[in-house]
C-alpha cells in the first residue's frame, strides 16, 4: 500500500517530494502526524546508517534519537526521500543551510 501511495504522488513538484518524505519518514518512525509536525531540520542528523531523528513523543518514554535506516527499495527509502525534499527546498531558496525554525514548538522539551 505504501508503494502505491508513493507511486501515485508527483515527485516532480516540491509538494510531492514533501508528501513522499512525510509518508516514508512517518512510516519508518511509526510517528503520529503531530510528532512529524514538530520536527525541525535540526532534529534530523545524517549518520552512516541513515538518519538519527530526535522526536518528541508525549505518550512514550524514550531517550536519545531514533534510527531510520536506508530502505532496501530506493523508491520507498525514507532517507533518500528526505534528502530529495531538502535538496528541492535548497534549490528553490526555501531553506538555507543550517536553517533553524524560528517558531517555538509548544510543549516540546
């Protein structure tokens, strides 16, 4: 089902790349929409194995970042999808390297 959703999305647009990245990252993290919404680029670190994501989960106790590995299928790999969206934002001047969201996150520790 996830592959069908990704295949049906137009990844030629920034919105399509965003949607695919959100779908795949949310699936990989088993994250709620509210948890994805609170993510900032500073919460995501690229590591050798994929991504280390610091996610705030109000109903789950955990310490440290969650790992997101490279997917075995390039079309459904969350790391590749997130990189593609970020690069699209950089290419269109919508994100500066080292950018941090200036808006506070309510309830975030």
